[in-house]
C-alpha cells in the first residue's frame, strides 16, 4: 500500500453497504419463508445504516448525525423484528407453515 490505510477509504464501506443491500433485495425476491424475508429486510436496513455512518465519517468528522440516524434505524429494525416474529408465530399456529406464497387466504 502507498500510505493509505484500507479503512480510510470510503469506497470500501460503500461496496460493503452495496453488498448488504443487494443481498437483502435478492433475499426478498427469492426467499419463500417469512423468516428469510425478515432477515433480508434486516440486511437492507443494515446496508442503509452503514451508508449513513460512512458518509458521516468522511464528510463531517465532528458531527454525529449519521450515528444518530443509524441508532434510529437499529431501533426501528428491532421493533419491526419483534412484531414480525409475533405475527409469524401466529401465522404458523393457524396455518402450520410460514411460506409466503401459500398464504393466499390473507389477501382479503
């Protein structure tokens, strides 16, 4: 390396965030169970949080707005996971499966 450290490069953070975002989107498209879709949604939110923190670090080093937004994302994500897991448990108790394609009765 020529004097620049690997963690001082914004592109590394953006590529990791892009990987998390694309893995989450592909998971939402190809996963059939509700648990897999929930995990994919968490990946998307983590990619967005990593973008906030990375842009905050490289644009305004003294400001903490990116970290605050990421904490809000993490809080919303935890609340969403708790509510979604409760709904998934109720669906499993009623229909005895959690595959999203087979739940056509819930569309009404």
